[in-house]
C-alpha cells in the first residue's frame, strides 16, 4: 500500500462529536478493511487465499464470503488516539493496517502453538491449510506490516513508527514465550508473573497501536509515551476479560468450546489469582489441574466454580475496570480532542464489558 492510495475524506472521523461504540467499530472496519484488502494483493495467490480465509473474506476454496473477521479493537485504538492528538485519518489508517497485520500474524501463530481448532466460529488456518501455511503466511503478514509503515513516511523521523512497532512485536513474542513457560512449569505461578506476561503478550501491541496513532498525528515524545502506557493498560484489561471469557464465555459468542482454558489447564489470570488465594477452593483447583487426562464436563464445571469461589472471576473483572479507569484519568492532564477522548472511553468500556 503506497502513499496516496488511501482515499479518506475529512468527514470520515466526524470531528465535532462523539460516536457510539458501534459507530466507532463500524467506521474502523469501513476505513481499514479496504486497505487490508489492498495490501493482500501483494502476496502470491496461494498466500492471498490463506490470508483471506483467516480474515473471513473467502472460504477454504477461495470463494468470496463475508464471515466474521474480528472487531478491530487495536485498529480502532490507533485511529482514536490519532484523532485525540489532532491527527487526520490518512497516515493513521496506514498505522491501523500495520497493527491489524501484526495482530493477525500473532493469531495464526498462536493457533498453531496452542493447537486451537476454532477461531471466530470457523476452523483455524492450520487445520485447513496446514501448519507450514499458517506459519509462513503469518510471517508474510508481519513483513507487510513493516512495509506499510515504511511507506507511510511519518515525520519528522519516518522510521520511528517502525521502531515502535518492532519493539511492540518483540515484547509480544517475549510475552508469548513467557506464557508457554508458565504453562509448562510444574510448580506454582505468582500472580505478578502472570500479570507481567499478559502485559507483554497482549498489552504490548495495544500500547504500540496507541503510540503509532499519536506518532501519525505528529505528537511529541511525551504524549507518544503516555499513549503507549494507556494502550498497555487497555491491553491488560482486554486480557483479563478474555481470560474470564475463556472460562465462562458463551461458545456461541466466543467461537471456542466451553471451559476451553480449563480443559487445556491454562494458567490464566483468574486461575492464577484463585490458586494463590490460600483457600480450600485453591487446593481443590490445583488438584484438578494436575489430572493427566481430559477433564469431564462435571470436572470442568467444578473447576469453574472453584475459580469463582476463590475470587478469580470477581478480581479479574474489577481489576480490568480499575486499570482502564486509571489509564483514562491520566489522559485528563493532556490537551486532547474531547470527543475523541470520550470515544476512547467508550472503546475501553467495550473491552471491559464484553458479553459472556
């Protein structure tokens, strides 16, 4: 996607008023999806099909469809931060596209690592096209992300955005590695370790997305850093709620089997909180986690009740809300566009209030 290919008018971002969260996410899709499709044409035909399948644009045979392709929370954050800092949509869309490419690179690889067979209510890429295709197309999306940012020509330093994205990707990968190591550890896991892992695995990319939004608006280094911190806190809140959904989420909404995180013995944030609670429920939960076979439905439901009884569910939901509120309050000291800040608050509320 070369400079000048994005045709976005000033009316796209409704500068005078705030939009509902549905309008925000809808406008994000309307701006970013066509740009993503343009970028996809740079891939070889076979890779285009894999990418298009993953993003819900086609079925496994390459026939066009319109399936769910994610809410674009990270892309929306990029656009909103740019607007809050006084930016215009053109370069912000390029940054949003780069963030979405990185996000989907990570999803393809995560599904292989975790052997997840369903995503967005469809078979995952590796189950349809094979593990090599999932790895290589994921790698290709990462390469395209850097190319998109390099072509955006941010000023005054055109490669500052690339450096920010690169650091975010590195931290995200380090977080994924920490997650795998925590899962395989036979001893206990401290809550502080789990939080640090989640901050890197999920928070780093949202922090990078917000930093890129600020950079696209020409913000100074202090505001870019502040927006990065805001995004990291939003990302950590996202992971806290995602972990709640991994235990109590409705499969019709999450696209994953019920109690999937418990079946895989995932040391998610509510589980680790529960295991460190010092309660009888924690002891029984740890016993269930040590069983070396698939848990029965009765055992899975029991495990979910134990996490809840030990306070894991309540802590995760309240902690997500607390972190988001603190992050939003820190923005009040900056001279930002009020309607855009209100929209950032709406996005944060959606992150903390996803339907179970």
